[in-house]
């Protein structure tokens, strides 16, 4: 029997947006559209061109299931399984942080530094998660030799898959382990050390938005008491693993610019400390260079 036509695209979107709004979702209309696109396999253009198209029951049901997940605060990116970053599509699962647009500043910071180095450029990313930063860097720079680490095995699996998806499977060396443990022995080796560390102070985790707090990995967010625990370890290990003139680039929380700069300045083997702001004018990336000598 042919499934009965029940609702058209425009009606389904209106109903879903109302449900999402009532559940406290911040962008109900947009989310409803993305979820309907996902469940129909449509582009945004398909959606706008076919508001009157009748949905079949099975399509309505599939859409309802996705909307119900969003109603329970599951982030859209986990529901659809993908997130765009640096104009590339990344697979994401609840094992990895959803890459944020602000983190593109971290990629830009590294790309601007590369021309100052000649020859191959060895880049180490600590805490790669979905692999968004490492993959974007490898994609943009043929000279980049990228090492990427994470303590989470399932995260590294997602990262590997993302590299393969973008044809970069053989450009990135994946290593699992705690901070610098996977690159022990590579002292003075890297031109760039880049990281978006977990930086949320432990006491602030409970107050995060539900989508983040209940769904994203705590391991990717919790930066210890003052949020800077990971960063302190990055500085110590960074000094050891960077070549003279190499750069350390670390993403920071909006309120951490001054503290992290202070941390970098207090390390006698680092100099040229700088803070890069995001489009909202907030400190986003703190950089420093490894001094020549001991
Ligand atoms: N680089 C990705 C991005 O920018 O979207 C993910 C960054 S996420 C804020 C931090 C990552 O650090 C997580 O993937 C987490 O698993 C990893 N991580 C946490 N503790 C770690 C540790 N001790 N050693 C290595 N990686 C760690
Ligand atoms: N930017 C993330 C947030 O909005 C925090 C990510 C991190 O700790 N690096 O919660």
C-alpha cells in the first residue's frame, strides 16, 4: 500500500520549530531545517524550493525521531553526525568535542607563522579530538608534517577517519597518550606546538549549557580547578619539544587571555608572547616563541 501523504515540508518545519522552541532550543527554526535536510537527504536549496512537497509517513517519522533527540538537548552536530570546520566537513560523535568556529583562529595563527620557516614544518597538535585542527593544517600546507595526539582512543579513531575522508590519511601521524608521552624522545623537534586544551574551570562545568554539559566529553572540557592545568603542562612540555624559534599556539577561554599570557611570560625560555582576539574582540589564542639556547 502506498504510504499516505500527511504533512508538507513547510508544515513539518513549523511544527518542529515550535516543539524545539518550547524545549528551550536557542535556534529552533534553523535546527528544524538542518534536521529535515538530514532526514530527507536534501540540500538547503531543495528545502526552500519545495515547501509544498508532501512528506510520506515514513519521512515524517524519521524527522520526528531526529527532532526528539534535539529536544533532549543532543547537539545538532551529534544528531546529524557532522560539523563544518574550515569549510571542510568533519564527522563528529559524542567521543569528540564539536569543533567550534572560534578554533579557526588557532588554525589561522599557525598558517600565518609557517612562511617564517623554511623547508618542512613539523607541527604537533596535542588533544586533536575530531582532528579538525590537524586535518585543516595538513590540507592547507603541503609542507606541514603533522603529528596529532589524544589521550582518547575513540577520539583518535574519529580523527583518523576525518583525515581519510579528506585524502590526508598518510599526512598525519596519530599518537595516543597523555600530553607529551607519545612524542617522548622528540626533544627540540617541532616548529609548532598547537593545542585547544580543555580549559573550562571544573567548578563551571555544571553551569554550562545543557547541550555541552550533558553531551560533549568532559575530558575535552575540564581544565581543572582554574581551567589552566592542562595549559601549564603544555608550556613545560612545549619548551622541551620546540626548536629554537618554534611557536607555541594555545586556544584560551574568553577570560583567560591575561593569565595564560602571564604563564607564558613567566617561562624564561619563551618570548614574543602575543594574544590574538576573535571576531567578538575576545582573547582567543595566546602565542609565544621558543628562545634560542638552553
Ligand atoms: N582539537 C579539537 C578541537 O579543537 O576541536 C579538540 C579539542 S578538545 C577542547 C581537547 C582534547 O584534548 C580532547 O579531545 C581530549 O580528549 C584531549 N585530552 C584531554 N586530556 C588529555 C591528555 N591528558 N592528553 C592528551 N589529550 C588530552
Ligand atoms: N569552547 C568550549 C566551550 O564553549 C570549551 C572548549 C575547551 O575547553 N577547549 O565550552
